[in-house]
C-alpha cells in the first residue's frame, strides 16, 4: 500500500490544490530589512520592462577601509559618540575582552548580581533589622554567618571562572603576528593590529582578525583554512585572492604601496555571507566570502599569505557570534520561587498575628505586672509594632537561605554524574557525554515532547553511493556483467583502476562494464559530470588522493566517479583537471553557480579542451524538472526511478547538462559581472542571472545515496514512546524519504492512519468555519472543551511539509506580495475572509492552537522540507500553547535555532561540526544515549530534587514553628525558644549534609530497571512529585513535628524533680532538650526517606548528630564563656541537662512520637496504593 499512497500523495502535491510541497517556502536567512527588494522574478511584469533603479540603502555599505593608512580611520567622520562628549573611533582595536570583572569592579558587580536574587535581598534586609537595637531579638551574627557563607561560595565560583577568562584573553591578545609597518614586515602583538594593516601569515597560524586575502604562495593565491573554531568542521575550505591582487601584490615593496579603498557591509554575525567592493587604480572589483579569512580559523597547506585587516577585535564575525545566550529556567525553579513568596506571606501573617496578640497581652497582663517593668514608657500598640519586626526576625528561618546554594551544589553534582557516565561514552570517537549547563538537570525528568532533526541525528551522515539511473535505466542492484539480476552478488573488483578508493563497494557489474567499454555516451557523460561539477578540494598524501568535501553527499559522488575511472585530480581558480579513463584533460571553469538552500542546485560552466562550452548542473528533482527542455528524454522513467529510490530511503539528485554557444555565453557573462558588483541586493541579482542560463536543460540521469540509520535508533524511539514522550521529526528532506525513515526507525507503524498536509488543512478549515458561524457569545468562552479531531479509534500520524505548514499557520509572506504590488503601483485588494486568511489576530491564534491540539493527538509528527526558522517556530508553538517541557536534538548549524528555542537543547557531536554542540545544554555522540539521559539521569535528577525540596521545606518549618508555640507561653514577646548559636548553625551544619546527599545520590530503582520500565517516567511529566499539594503536605508535616517537639518536653518539664532534687525546668534546659529532639527527629526522618543507602549517607546522618553534640558542648563550656561573656550565655546548660536520664527519656519519647505517624503512613501507602516504582 505504501507505493500507492506515495503516488497518490505525489499527484496531489503537483495538482493546483495548494502549495507545491517540494518548493522551499522561503529562505531562513532573510531578515526583514533584506526583504525590501524582492528576490524573485516578478511573473506579472511584461518581460523587458525597465526596473526602476533601486537606490542602495546607506546601511549596506557603511564600512570603509583604506589599506596601509592608519590615520585615515581616525578621521572625525568615523567617530561615534560614546558618552556625553567623549568620542571614539568606530573601528575597534584588535584586543578582545571576554571577562566580566576586573580588580575594582569584582566586588560591587558580583554582589549586585547576587542581590538580584529575592532571597539574598531578603536576608540583607533582615540583617539591617537585626542591627536596630529596639527590635533585635536575635544577635546579628545569626544572619550574617549564613549570608556570608552563601555569598562567599558563589563569589568564589564566579571569581575562578573569570580568572580563567582573563588568562585566555591575555594569551590570545599577546599572540605574535607580522605586520607591515614603515615599509617592512615587523613582528607585532595581536592587540596592536589595526583596521587597514597588511599582515603576513604563515602555515598553521591562527588568523588574528577578519582579513581580506590579497596573495599567497600557492598558485592563483589559493589558501586553505580549517574552520574548526567557527563551525567545528574539520575539513579544509579554500579561500582565494582576487586575480588582480594575486598578480600585483607578491613582493614586500608592492604591498607597502598598496592603497586600495574597500567598501563593505557593516560588522555583523553572519558567517556565511560577506559583500564588498574594492576600489583600486580606478577599477572596482567584487569581494565575497571566498576572499575572506575569518578570525579563529587556521591556515593550512599554505606556506605564507598576505592579507588586509577589514574587521578587528569585537567587530569580527566570531566575536559577533558570541551573542547573548537565552537564560533557561526550569519549571521547578519557578515553583520554588513562588513557594518562597508563599512562605514570605505566611511569615508576615504569623508575625502580624503574634504582634496583635502581644498588644492585647501587654494591655491585660504585661503593664500590670510589677516585675516586668522595664522603665520604658512605650504604649502597648507601639510595643506590638516592635514585636511584629521582632517576630519577623525570629521566624526568618522559614524562608530558607541555604536553599539556593544547596540546589546549585546538587545540580553541579548531577551534571558531573552525566559527564562521568561510561555508558554514554562513545569509544569510536572518544567523546563522553557533556552537560554544558548545570541548571537544567531535573527538567530532563519532565520532558513531554522531543523535536529531532533527521540527518546526522537519527542517521549517521555517512553517505554511500548506492544506485543510479542513467538515461532511464537503473543500476545498482546485484547483476552480472551481462546485466542478469542475481540474488546475492559479489562486490566489483576495482583492481583495473589505480586511483580507486578500496572502501567503495558496488554490486552492479553491468554498469562498470558499460562505462569501461565507453560505448554508452550517456554513462560517460554521467560520470564526467560527477567528477567536474562540485566544490571538493583534493590533497595528494603519499601518492593517495584525499578529498575534502563541504558536504558528505558531494564527497560520496566524487568518490563514485573516481572509482568508475573519472578521477578528479586537481583544481585551480579557473581550471579543473580530471583523468578520464586513461587520459588527463584540463577544463577551463568559466563560472561556478553555487548551491544554496533556496536554489537547491549547483551548476558549473566549462570550456572543453576542444573549445565548446557546456553547462553541467546537479540538484534536487523538483527544481531540475521545472527547468528541463521540452526536448529532454527519459523524464517519466527517471521520475519513476526517483520514486523507487525515495521509497528505499535514499537521497536523490538529478544530473543534467546544456550546450551553450559562445555568443550566448558572452552576453550572459556581462550580466553576471554586473550582478557581481551590485551593492544593494547582490544575492538576489545573482539568483536572477543564474535563472537565465539554467534553463532548457537536458536530463542525463539521477543518483541515489544511502544515509544509514545510527545504531539503536528504533529501540530508543520505541522505549521513549512507551514513556509517553511524543517525538516529532523536523527535517529538510523530501516527504517520501522522511516517511520511509519514519517507518525504518519505528516512529511510524503499520497500524497508524497517516494524515497529510491537505486533509489537515481541510479539517482545520472546517473547524474554523464552524467557529465563525457560532454566535460570538459561545465562541469566546474557554469553557467548552474542543472536540477531538480524530474521533475514530486507532493511532494517527501526521506528515506535513514546510509549504503546508505556512499555509496552515497563515505564515504567508504577505510582505513580498505587498512589495511587488507597490512596485507596480497597484493597491492590494482587501482580502475577504473566504480565501483562508484570518480575519484578525484572535483567529490566527485559534488556528495555531487548533493545529497544536491536532498534532498532539497524533502518536508521531514528521515535518519535512522545513527551514531552520520553521523548526524553531514549531517548537515555540508547542511550548506556548501546550505549556509542555520540550527538548530538541540536532547535530548541525541548521538546528541551532531549534536547540536554543526549546526548554532543553541537545547537540550531537557527529559529522557536521560543533555549531549545534556550542549552543546546546547537553551534548553526546549518539542518538541512542538520549534514552539513558532522560529515563535514568533525568528521572533520578527529578526525583532527587523533589525529595530534597520537600524535605528542606519540612525541616525549616519544624525548626521555626517551635518559636510560634513558645510565644503563647512567653507573652508573645518575641523571645527565642532555642539558643542563638543553635539557630545560626542549624541550617549550616546540623541538618544540611544528609539532605544534600539524598539530593545527590538517591535512587528509587537502579538504572537497569529504569530503562526496562519506561512507565516509571510518567510522574515527572505530570509534575507529580513536587507541586503545591506536596508543599502544603510538607508544611503540615512541619507543623505536626514542631508541635510534638515543643509540647512533649513542655509537658514533661511542668512538674518534675531532677535526680539531685532540683527541678530541671529552667528555660535553658528546655532549649537544650527541644534542640536535641529536633536534630534527632530531622536526621532520622531523612533516613526514613532515603531509598538508596550508601556509606556516605550513613556517615552523614550519624556525623550530623555527632557534630551537633560536639559543638554544643563546646559552646556551653565555661572556657568560651570567659572569653566572650556576652555572646555565649548558656554556660553549662547542656552538660547539666543531659546528665538527667529523665530528659533523655523525654527526647526519646518526643522523637518517637514525631516519627511514628510517618512510618505508619509510609507503610500503608506502600501496601495499599503502591506507585509504579514501588511495584518494580
């Protein structure tokens, strides 16, 4: 059925129903300011109508550089105002600065950044309150010590980071380079290079700034660069000098006299684009990216080269790309902040209640009791007011200060666990997994949607030439020399060809025989095209040819041609040399019409040794078929072959040629040269010139390349689907290829009903029509839930192309149409709501919501032929309307946008280079590791973090609310229930370690089981382990424990006698007993909650209790009291109180009662309502 469905989809897409699937909607790079000049041919103008001259906008060419003329760049016209009257040159120097602080600004700036956190500010305010003597109930050090520890730890971390940056900057700015000064080359530091300097670079040098290549020691001023630092690609790219500078600027003397003026675009961050012109000796020459050496690249295979500095320092493209990264926060972060605000409100309410109580108490009792007279004549309401602030200070520990630091520590630890995980380490490439951010780990346990790129992410991005179709006949299946099909063939033996690449396997012997006999003209033409029409660079290493290709597809095709006897040997700026079977031929390259994502094809115009001119072109079938000559043969047969190849998940290209007369070429060449030096929209101008020559092409055949799936992809996808994670694949590939990849990686299964763009559009239009016809009162209501789009049972899948996506989401480029109409002087007709355009923004939004709802009802969604920008749009739609946690995973520069948009971005360090990894949050080498990252690390991180937060809030409530109960017996006078030092150290030493370790090490089930039962992942998606319900449970748990901890000792102390005949019922003994009970209760409670015991946990629990007693006996000793009599007032309290067995029994009773209910509840839970994890 698959085939029939295909052909039907195909026929539909080419009828006039809607947008043609195969045409890319619009290029992603067009920012709005570049759209001013439409880059398409206007179909509605009569041919030959003169275009109105397009005036170049001043912003296009606002950058002027004069060679060997430093003073020129400091002229007043190049100054820009910096501050009030201080002016500075707009050309930046070449020194770079990536650090944040210097010696003077470190403290103020760092503190300012830290006090942006609400919690830190709150503690600073508390500190100020504690210094005011009238209110101060606790000495200032109880807040200062924790605050200083917290700020200090963070500041030290920032300082270490920044010192590393300082060191890097220093090293880079002091690198050496040769600069032409006073007529000769002198060594100079990078930081002293200025715009307009001529520099000399040697082999393996890093390039110090963005430089225009003038000449090099290679013939034709070729210069090879490795761009690993820019985009991570390790293959060599070539750059070349313009012919005129190559001829006239080789000697030092000539370079010193060079005085050209360069006009080019302002500094920007587009790595793939540069336009400019050089004015020299009254001539203008075009400059583009091929003439530029960008900072951060490295010179290779070139002994030395000379260049002119265009952009320096902060203006260079690599520095412009450093851009602000979006700050990502997790859901739990936001919840945590809301909870801190909730606690703060609670705190104010409690303090206000107690203050009012104090006012009444003072009226009734305090003012009448002679023994409470304090000689201050303050009214009761004023005392109540003071008591309010006093209680805010006493109860401040409800708002946890160490919470933020502990959370940072936990996240850091979890990131290290990801980095250390050997099961996510890829041995072949020696790449471990890397957590590049430390703030998102627990979000990995809550993912609901994954957006994945296809090429290089699901597949390996290693291409192999598998099949081809030449003149309507397909080759590539195992056959004999005579062309008889076999079931299992043996690979072709290439020993007759000394240049063959031994790793290349091909099963079809008939094609080899056909090519070697040279009888079939089409076959020879086919491989000649493959060996000539490309941008591959060649290196000769130890008598072997090594091809450096910009894309793996190209490398595969050139290698195939090489094995069939058409060997690409070398190229210069304007020639290509190949070996055809036995003889070498050199072809003159007249023009290279480069590939880009809009054109989807590349052409080359060659002058053959015998003088005829021919254009060779290779590209995607859709763009080629539109441009074929009516006389071209084999269209239908090739089309069926293409469909067969696409069904076998192969990537296809069509090859064609065209013979050009010399007159035709000369006429075209003039237009081409004009287009090359236009300043305004150079790309658009070139595109339209290219269109003119690439027409009436003759089809030769088609190639099919296989891109293998990565290991373990189908299993990973299946197990993530079990965990209820929905996977969307967003790719630039053809619909058929994408669909078949979907089947082969078990994303689509046979029992799914597949819906395409057209029926989706239809369904959405119906829904919208219904909505328009409903009365306004009904439709605005959010109450009535939407009906499902697919009422019939069964699984659904959605396959949709970029064109339909725009249509459905109304992302039509209205701007283009408006511009075209404006240029023709017509007004656009007012659009009626019938033509599928929205009436207003509300409708557009509803349409988007409908689409997202519909897509989310499907098990799988595949979007093909989408631009990088659309990828990001799809992600943000789901994020916006589903409020779901999204993750995108990709491997190339085209996925960067999507990786930055999603809540979590994962980069795959594969074939494509490092750009995806540079902007990602997590990086690893294989798609299959995603399963472990989410189901093991993500799930554990989430569970640990939730457990940690629940417990943290609990221990602080249990600790603080004792003051509240105590206040009923102390006249609400904001008297403290514990000793001051206990309050200071409780969160730092006595109760923090065990909780931290649970946050770092706890696992409810081990990793094998986590992977075996993906269902365990569900609680994270629902956010079930930490939400307001859990928070209030923690609150009530804390209230209960604080009640027992206060009232049991209080009851025990009411009427007692000690052993020695005195009652131990003094305030200090009570404080010691409650404090000891609290430390025991909290540490034992955390042991109940720990589900994974290690030696460290055990040590921490016992250690915390031991530290508590050790420190307490020290603080209560008489020695320390003698030194600081005012600060340490509890002399001997502990040793006295803890001598009484009666009080030890009280402590045991208190702890027992506070833990018993919890044990019972846990037991009941596990027996009656076990969670999935408990069952496992």
